[in-house]
C-alpha cells in the first residue's frame, strides 16, 4: 500500500528539483502506509492517504493554517495531532514555487535540529 506513495513522493521531489540542496543528505523511504522525506536521517515531509505533511516552525505552520492553506496533521481520525507538522492544501501542492519554498524551509528546520 505504501509503494504508490513512495513513488509519488519521489516523483514530486524530483520534479521540484529539491535534490539540488547543498550539504544536506535527503532520502525518500516507506513510512507506515505512506512515504517520508528524510533530511540527514530525520523526517521533514510525509505523503500518505491523509495528504502531504511538512514539519515546519510554529510561525509558518500557524500562518498556513490561518490562510486556509494548511491544517493540523493527524494520521488517524482520533489520533493526536502531529506536533510541528501541517497538512498542506491542494492549492499549495499545485503551486510548485510555493511548495518548493516550504519544502526547503522544512529541510532547513529539520537540519537545524540535528
């Protein structure tokens, strides 16, 4: 079940030219029922049946939610909210430039936590 999500995540990341980031080791791998983008061994993004989620600083997450471009991320209906993550709207996913910017912000945020 996770294989299609891994393929979609790899395709999306390659299509956005995310692999050009210098000094950062990135990798896509299976993650539960979906796939995850790892930066230096830490997850920064997930793609699963519930959508595309990014790990971002609080201010950026709050702005996305306030603008209607994101919502809190839960992997299951009654599961706890995934702290530091936001599920992105389709409008963001359709905007390559904005999505690329957010993924780079996520990568930097995760890399700083190392």
